[in-house]
């Protein structure tokens, strides 16, 4: 999916007239470059590779991390950052292209979807081979919509001339079911589903829609394509059209065209599908088997839009007459900030309730990624060691597309840049069996950024998994630790990295740890609980804003926050010297929040009550009221009934109940996350 | 109405304790213009009583007619406007407020109120420009910025308003403010004085005080007059006529802390620590300030403790009280203290009893 998306104009295109001249074919794929703040010293090395990329290929490049701008800009104009605005002054080709693509965009939306089935292949292959004629050198940089506008411009697939310079992601695309790195069971599941649907004698009651879910780059679409080709069926795709830019819109509206949103187009498409079935887009080939695949859904922002999308999908599910596959990609996890994960879940359950089948794909296992990578290595004659392959596989986080791209990038370095010593250092460390992937990140500038959910991270800290029984490696020059300070090595990444992955804010992390840590301590370990409590107290002191005096400076405050989070998590890890064997524990929401809430409300009531009674002829401080007046008052009022404290508690618990109800809405903790085996 | 409020002396002449201070203050306000005043001393020593009586001395009975008002102040702070809710108690001659209730926005409130008071200052009968009095409670809880802004406004508007500041500890008031005020230290009344006050109240209420009972209440009250009077009233409700050996019940939260300490002494484990945390939360919900919880906890623990441990436990209590002031959430620090105590106590138990 990424390969296609990367051709949208908003991406970063690499290329300049000078780099066009060396006739290298543009390749499709994406490379992720990551820069960590700690890896400044790698920049030289990185720059070389980036230059290398630029001079030899055009990669859509994706940069993440800090100081990237400087990196991109400092590069003697070898990289053009093509942002989403169209600059008419560039040169005539660019501007004419802008207009034409606007037209073609319109056309593509109006056009009957005749060649949709072949589109995907044609796009990719077309891009590869178009460069053969130098006239189109410029054109190749443009979006494929332009290409679609060019009717009849079709180049037969598989022109093998440029094979050695193809992107490996395309070159080593699975060709058969056996090539798939997806788990066999899942493939089997999909296959069974198709088998049932594609049989000539159709069962009416079977639902015609399959939902495939999973994170990016794990072979969802490929599986569908492979299974379809296995049955000799034809895959027709709905792909989200390229979004209209504001300039385009302005241009079109001047010529009297009406703007249709992508969602409208999708709704029209569904409507057509329902009314005319497959006839609407397949001409004259009705005898062959056809599978409709909806790959990415149009962007739907906000409740009304997503509701519309959901409705039209439901309609599709209920009325589909040909086998339809909807591919849903789980972007991020459930705790993504925009709540998009939540929406996807809602969508899935709604579709399932409408009768669709669901197959969810898991990330590809490291082993199968490794297998694929080694195969590619042997075919490409690239000398990556097993450790390096394993590392790439691990860093990819189950995303096989990313892994292959990384491997290609990595092989670039192997061939042209001298073998960086840091890698050999790292591999030796790896051989020693230190599983600390975190440190290697700055060595390997690729792979995906892993994210963790907050509860996952908390679970890591609280469970405190360490290497079993192994004695500490006694380096001869190592600082000798007192026995009581020595701990076994952690079985996880550095706590700071986990915090960073979980996007944890210091204050809530500290409070969650405080609330839950005592459950994870040994029953006898009161000394440990003091150590933990002391570190948490340190963290709280660091977090205090000092009435805004000391930390006016945002930078300083930021630092204070991260130090506090680090102290809290490391304190919890260090303090818990003999962790209990892992049991099932639920993570509670900090009670502190509720306590603060009801405390401030009680305080308000207290002050108000005292004033209302007009008893006081002077104000008194809240402390005095709470500690002296109120207890006395209670004695006077309740002397004959029960003891005052219990009545107070009873009242309190009543308040807590209504409190709990009011908070219930955003209560994630009650879901009792299971953190057993993280 | 509670006896504490009911039997509060209304004029400086009727003061039973601090008679010398009262007389001096009377001379001060009758003979000449009144300076800014800063009253400080422990809680329950009679600061507020003196201030109220002083106001009555200055303005006559008009100062007694107060109305409580919950007003929203709109403060223009540079680029934005801040709304601050604050309760004030005011008569025609004075305004009383607890600026620290406004939290971290206290500095705006001090400036704003003083400015507004200065704007509509009263003119007294002789045509002379009069002044209003602003009574600020808990000045020691004001933030440093608020104290600085207080200092500036104090100088700027000194012709139109007088400040009477009231706090427990003058060490938390900046030097600049202290030097601009007449500092009046109010001591805790002695046990004899408290007994005298209790006897006066008993006489007014027509109660028979058995000999020694007032003294016992006074002992228990920790030399806080307010506390003593409240205890007397609760004892009256619990059992009357009084008997000399009648139990004087502590405050409910004190009893609760006593329970907590016995929990701590009985078992030292993370599980127990967790239970104790729940009880501390209960206290916090009922607005018992964390400093007082920690103080009382230490007091109760020390009563049950071996002499050799007392020093160390005190050290840690002081350490975590300091931490509490530096930090934000008190529970972290109170809990760290309890954990430390448990750890110390457990080691002690193991070493003595094996």
C-alpha cells in the first residue's frame, strides 16, 4: 500500500536535473531514515548513504527524528523537498502537469472503471519501464494519475532489462502461495473462504464479504492477490483516488466543475456496485471469476463522515454479489492519539454484525522474515551476515516490506561505503548474547519505530523481568558493585526507550507506578518497598513545578519531566530486588486522582457550609475548619447516634459512587488489561 | 453557634488572655494613625480575636456587621483575563480574605483587591480621607510572587488602606513585608490562662466544672485555646454533669491516625503499606492537611517507640516533610516515610527478638 501512496504528490521526491542525466530508473519503495538525538556522530555516514541514494535511485524518502531538516537542506540541492503545494513558477513541465493531472483526476473519477483490474500491476510495472524512453524522464516523477490519464500507454509487464536495479520489494514480490511469508493457517483460511465463494454453484446464504485486518506491510494485499491468482480469479480494486489539492480545486471551480469529495466518490461506487453488480466495471469478461478488493478506504474525518463511510460499507456487505475483500489496516494501536483505532474497531464490529467474515493477520514472525531476507541475499549476491539479517528482521517489527527495503538499503552500504566499524562492534556485542536492541538503533538507521501502549510499558516496569540466574558478566575492569546494589540484567530495553515508545508522560506514569507497584513486591520485602517509595518521592519532587519559578524555561521543564519519569521507572525496577514470579495482575487507575477530586470538592463544601451558617464573624483557614471545627460540629450533631467517623465514611462512600459513575466514561483501566506475558 | 464564636471577646478591654497586647494596641490606634500590622503565632492563640477586637476599636460597632460574599474577580493579566473565585467577608470598613485559597493565582488577587479598595475609599464624617483595612489570613501560604506584589501595592496604596496580616509562622513571610509592618507576636496562652477562660465560659453557660477537669482539658488541648473550648463543648454534649475523670475524646481524625499507627506497628509488609495508603487517602479526602497528618503520625509513633529508634524516625519524618513541601503530591512522601519506618522497625524487631 505504501508503494502506491508514496506516489502522491505530498511525498518527498528525490531528484534534480543533474541526477536525471545518469539515466537511472526511478524505483518505487520507501525508505525510512531515522535519526536519534544521540547519534549525531553518525551523521557523516548517514549523509553519504543519502547522497548515494540520491545519485543512484530515486527513493521516496521518509525521514523521522530530530534535525532532519538540516540534513535535507544541507545537501547541495540533491534533494528536492516536494511539499503539497504546487509551485507554478517551477518550469513549464511542472505546471502543465499540475493542470493535466487535475483533469485526469476528474476523468478518473468519472471514467468507467474499465481497466481497474489491471491497474495495479500496470501502474507499478509501467513506472518501472517508462523510463526506457528518455522523453518520459520527467514524467516518471509524477503521480500515476497522470499515467492513468494517458490512455493506451501500456507497457507489457516484466521488462526484465532493469531487473538488477529494481526495488527488491517489487522484484521479490511473492509469485506463488508458497512464497508468502504469512502464516500458513491464515493463508489457508483465506483460501477456504474463496473456495466456498468461487464455486460455480453459489450458496445464497453465504456472505460475500471478507474483512482482512492487520498492521502495515504484513502481506494482506499480497495474500489476496496470490490466492486470487491461485484460483485464476481476477482482482479488481478500489483504491482511494488522489486527494484534490486546494489549487486544483480552485482551478477546476473556475472551469465550472463541481467538487466531489473522495467519500462521495466511494459512495457512488458502492451504489453502482449494488445496482449493477460486477457488470458496472467489467466489460465483456463476465465469464471469468472476479474478486473485488477495497484496499484503502477514503479518509473520513469526524463523526458524520466516518458514519457515512460505515453506512456505505454496511450496505456493501449486505448487498455484495461478487466476493469482496475489504482490507483494513490497523494504523497504530488502540491508544493512538486521534482515536482512529477506536473508530476502526467500531467499523469492524459493525461490518461483522452485518455478516462479513473477518480474518486478522498477525505481524510476520521474525523467523519467516529472516527466511525471506536470506533468500533475497543469496539471490542478490549480497553478503549480509546472519546477525545483520536477524537484526533487520527484528527492527522491522513484523513489517516485511520494510524489512526488504531496509535490506536493500543496507546492501548499498555494504557495497559502496566501507564497512562501518560500528556495525562490527555491534555484531560482536550481539554474539555475546546481549539482547539489547536499543543500543543498536543508532547503528542501524532503519527499521520501524516501535510503539507500545501505556499499559504494556507499565507492565514491563512492574513485572521487572530479568535474566534468569545468570551471573553477571565479570569484566575485569568493571566497577565492583556492592552486593546489595547489584541486579541481574534487565530482560527489556532501556527504561527510557520504553517510556519513549509508550509516549508516556512523566506525571501519569509516576502515578500509575505508585498505585500498582506494591502488588508486585514480595510479601516480605518492606525494605524494597521503601526503596521504591523513596524513588517515587524523588520523582514527585522533580515533577513539582516550583510555582513556575524555576522551570519557566520550557526546555528545562521538559528535561525535568523526562528525568522524573526515568527516576520513577528505574527506581521501580531497581527497588524491586526480588520480583515475584509473574502472576496475573490488573493495573488499576491511580486512586489518587479520585482522592484529589473529592478532596477539593469537600474543601469547597466545607468553606461554604461554614459561611452559610453565618456563624463565623471572621474567616478561618481551611486547616482549622477541617481539623477542629468540623470534628467538633460532628460531635455535637451526631453525639447520640453512631460514632462520627463511620458516618463520615458512609457519606464519603456514597460520594465515591457517584464519582465513579461520572468518571466511568473515560475509564480505560476497568478493562483490566492483562499484562501477564509482556 | 459554637462556643468558640459565641464567647469570643468583642472588645480589646474584654480580653482575658493577652491583656497587655490588647492594651498596647488600643493605645496605638487611639493616639495615632495605625501602621500595617503583622500578627503571628501558633494556631489557637487568639490572633483573630485580637484582630476583630482591634477593628471594633478602630471603627466602632460598624465593623461587626459583616457579610460574606463569593465574588468572581476579573483580573486583567497582560494578554488575557483571569477569573478567580474568592470568598470575602466585608463590612463598610474592612475586607477580610484568604488569598491562598486562590492557589497559584494568589498574586493577582492581592493586587486586584487592594486596587479596588483604593478606588472607592470611604470619607469619614470629619471630611478627612479615611482608610479601609484589609485583613489577609494565612500570609505564610502566599507564594513568593504574591508576597512581592503585596509589597509593591502596600507602598503604593498605603495612604488609602491598611493591611492586617495574620499568619502562623513569620519565617515564611518575606523580609520586605515584615519590615514594613509592625510585628506582633501572639504567644500560646498558658495552661492557667486557658483554665481561666474555660471557667469564665462555664460560668456564662451555667455549668458546674469539677475541680481539675478544666485543667485536664487545658493539658489535652496542647495550649490551643480554640481546641480547649471546642473540647469543653463536646464534653458537655457527651456527658453532663461533668465528672472529674471524664474521658476527653480526641478529634476523629486523630483517632483514625492512632488506628493507622497501630496497623503499622502490627505488621510491616507491602500489603500492609497498601492498606495504610488507603487510610491516608481517607484522611486526605476529608481535607486534613498532609503536613498535619505526618506530624500527628510521628507523634503517635514516637509514643509507642523504643528510645533508640526515636532519633532516626524523627530524622526521616523531617526529611520527608521537607520533601513534601518541595514536591506536589503529598501521598508519595507520606508513604515513603511510612515505608521507611516499617523498614527500620522491622530490622529493629529482628535484631532484638530474632
